[in-house]
């Protein structure tokens, strides 16, 4: 695996920030299309909106409290409005709004200052640009020029997250030229091109570093017959929408954490889509969720970010990751201990893991450092552990045990 992909894989968890002209409607990022807004009126309102209250440090704060190590930020979405200085390519950008400022520059600079990896989302479909339907080769030049601006004027970029190729036949996009610009100016950047809901995990071009599993089920990738070893990422919205909306259908903490670790189980990254208001802050409910995620990440940081896919197999949702000298076991559906008059008591059977090749010692739970009761049959490769309930007053949804490998 190439070094840039290894480094991205170690980032593990990112936030997906949708921000743009659509925030003023609070009806999601596709509001122009799905609410059938008149294009001229939408453009007028996009250019009249004052974006100067946006504070990138609020986005960074959100990432910090959640434990995320990278942020994918929408520089231009399907409505065609750019949050960066397009340097004369178009007047339909944030620089032509009241008190116009380069939102993308502020975002990238804040990421660099905070040691957060900036990823730049950029649409490939464009509902606004007339050449998209009228003169597609001319549009592709406009798209490449746009990407070149982002490559050349914002310092080091962690990666580019492209989206929209579902709108035209696969062979129409002249991808060699598009990806060539990124490789020329940002050789260490990760290239992702979202294959959407219906084509999850599809590897479409040799320059792709990471395939997508949008709102899906990440799978372990077989790269044995490929020229390069790539990885996967699952993007997953906290509600039903990506951009801020009147949407209270928030996923449960159990759903979110189980999706997060399911990605790590197969060596993939987890990209959580969050709502962002005009000033860059989060709705209070979402901020509370992100703070809770951050507490879980802090408890299990080494296991989540450093653990690698290994040969050890668990049952059901349980699984193992390993490093050179440690094994981490991720256990699901752990009950909380308590009195039957206050907590509905449930039992969790012993957890069995197979294909355990190393002699293990000194097992402990990461959430409280209590010892783990276990038995191991080295010849059969079996490990059985007692899934101790969470102590009363705590429940972390997923419990992680760490074992040291015996020196051999």
C-alpha cells in the first residue's frame, strides 16, 4: 500500500461538512433540485447571502470534540456555487457576495493550524453551469481549471473527494486529465470519486486511492489482482440529509458507533456527515452527539486508530484488530450491570474468537482498565473471554479489550 494511503487509513474517522448557499433554506443540500427552486432566483439568493459570519474555528472545534482526524468540506456542491475564489472562472462564487471572503482558504488554514487533515469535496455535476448540458467538453475544462485552482492556492491538501459522475456515462469524464492535475500539483493527496448508493466499493480508475461505501456496508477489499492496494471509506449522515435541514431523525449512538467500528473491521475509514449552520457551528443536539462520540474515541483511541485488520475471527459483530505487540477485541451488545429493580438485566454469553496465533497475556478493558477473564487454547487457536457488563453508571455501547502478545 502506498504511503499516502497508509497515512489516510490511520486517520480513521472524519467529518463530512456540507456548507453552501443551501444553508439559508435549511432544507438539505439538494434543495435547489428537489424543491424545484427557480434557478435564477436561487442564484440571486446565493449571491445576496452574507457568509461573513462563517468561522472555520467552529468547524475545527466540532472535529476536536468528536475525535475526528480529518474533515471533508464542500468547496462546490451540485448547485454550482463555489466557496472559494475562482479567480475569474465564474462570478458565481463567494467572492461576489456581501463581505465576500474565501471560505475554503479560511477552512484549510484552520485545519493546518489544528493538525486536522483538510479534504476538499468538489462536485463534478453542475446544475448551474450552462455548458454542463450544452458543451460538455467545455464544461470539463472549467471543472479541471476549478480543481487546479484548489490544488495551487491552498497549501497542502489531504485529498479530493469528487462526486457526481453518476450524471454522465463513465467514459465521458476524461478522468486521466482530471486526476493528472491533482497528481501534478498535490502528489500526496488522496483521490476519491464517489460511486454512489448503487455502486458501492467499485474501483473505477487506477488513480483512485479509496473507494466509497455511501451509507452502506463496508466490505473487506481484495486487491490481489489489482495493480495497487487501495482502501475504502463509508460516508454516513447523522440524519437523513447531508446539508442542514429540518430533520430530527437523528441516528442513535449505537447505530453511529457500530457503523464506525464496522469500517475499521475491514480496514476502512468512517466519514460522518454533520449539519453545519451559516456561522459554521452545529445544532446543539448534534454537538452533544459528537461530544459523546469523542468520549468513546478517547477511551479507545489506540485500538480504533492503530489497530490493523488481522486473521483473528469473532462471531457476529464481534471482531479483532492488532498491532505488532497487542490484540484488540471489539465486543458488541454488552449489558450494564445493576439491580433488577432499576435496570432490565440481560446476559451476554461468553465471546469466542478463533485463529488466535499468539499467546496472549494481561487482558484489560480499555474503558476502566479492569482485568478481562479469559481462557486460551493455543493449539486450537481459540480464545474465550467473559464479556463483563459495564459497571453501573456507565454504558459505552461497544466494549474494547486489549491483550499484550507474549514475546516469541
